């Protein structure tokens, strides 16, 4: 993904976690993120309407619009997922492994994306696609130490329930974060602005870029990647991956086998040849985490939202320090 081929720190990460959801007592697994290969304005909820010239009998125009729009919307999500899984064969292997047990259906809790909060390339650029479908903006989260902010979005209440697996199941929540570029060092700001400005109006096609797995700017120089990585692993990851899906989270409580129990799930994954993070115990209070392929990342959420203190850990997923601890 670089203009040069050196990529010693560009490795896949995977993470799974459980938390208690009220009142549904939900558990979640996070498969985080693929290899290293903004504006703070309010985002109102909008709805995508698809016109239909055919006469409607016994079905409202609104119902037809939702059904037609949802098919397209899920198709885009499917493409985003395909890019993610193609770049992360271990994530694909784990999903297939879990699904193989009595034909488990995988339900995603949320999908996460990263952005640069500058030149119109922040949260808004990716959020517009989901808002147009009918998602609703919920809480804002701030991470001062990492110079990040994030918003999460809930799916439309009138969406099709989805009886399939993964993207074809219940629509997931969306978590979009952005780097507060103006708070970075002058050198880092210069690099980020260089690439976002070279992209022209690429921010208008964030969802398209994500579904194709393409950057909207030119391939970065390795030296500039290193500069960003020395200050912000988040910035370095985003420079290389752009709008690509960062991670997916699985709702384990919706599994239809004994694997819905987090301890049984951890044991099953470990016995299947994947390494678990045993530091501090496999299960840590309400937040057990599973480490695959010697990489450690964390993200947690509970209730109908995201915990700032816990979600902060997800942004360490691309840290070289994390890699060295478990390497």
C-alpha cells in the first residue's frame, strides 16, 4: 500500500470482547482491524427515498422505498466487508469457524471507520452515506489524550429485520472517529493536509472508496507513514487505509449454540489454534478479550452506547508497543 514496499509494522489485528447490555444482556466480539497495509457540526438524521413509478397495491410507497434502498445499502456494506475480510484472512477464518458450529448465524453489533478531521475528510464525509439511508446520530465521544473524537449512529427502526448472517442480518450500529488534525504537530499536519488536498473532492466518495478498498489520495511514502506513526498510530493507519472498514464487532449473545457463553467461546477459539491474550486473565470482569495472531487490541461498549474509557483502548490497536508485547 506504500509507494515503497517496506511494511514491517503493517499487520492484521483481531479482538473480541463481551459486555453486559441492558436490558438484553448482550455480549460482543470485536474483530479489529485490518493491516496497516471533520467537522464537529451536528449531523441530522436523513432518509434515502427511492422513487417507484409502478402503481402500489396494498403496499405503501414508503415500504417500497425502504426495501429498494435497503438492498442497495446492504450491497455497499457487503463490499466494505469483502475488502476487510480479503485483507484479514484470520478474521475470515474465525468467522467461518464460528459459523461452522451448528450453522451459527453471525450478527454484527457495529462497524467502525476512521477519518482525518481536516479539509472535509472527517466524520461527516463517511457519516453522510449512513444518514442518507436513515441512520440517526447518537452520542459524541471525546478522547483528548489521543486527539480524537467520535460519533456513533443507530440503524433506522423501519429497516428490514434481516434473517441472514453478517451484513444480511440485523443492520449494525456505525462508529466513526476522526483525528483532530489541528492539534497535531506542524509536520504531521503538513503530511495529512498534503494527501487530503491532493485528493480533490475525494471526501465526497468516502463510501465508494471504502467499498472498493481504494484510497482517495495517492499512495503514501513510507517515510511519511513513519513520521505519522511516531506521533499517532491512528494517523498512520488512516493514511495507509483511508476510509476502509477498520473493524467489525460480533454480537455473541445472538449465536444459536453454546458459544454464546463467552467462556465457551474463548475455549473453542483457543483450542482451534488461536492465541488468547492471557495478561491479567482471559476474562477481565465484564470485559473479557480474545487475542488472535499475537496481536492485542481492545474496544468495549455496553447498554445502547459506547464507554469512553473502554473504547479509548481500541485506538491502541495499531500500536507497535502492543505488537511488541505479544510478539
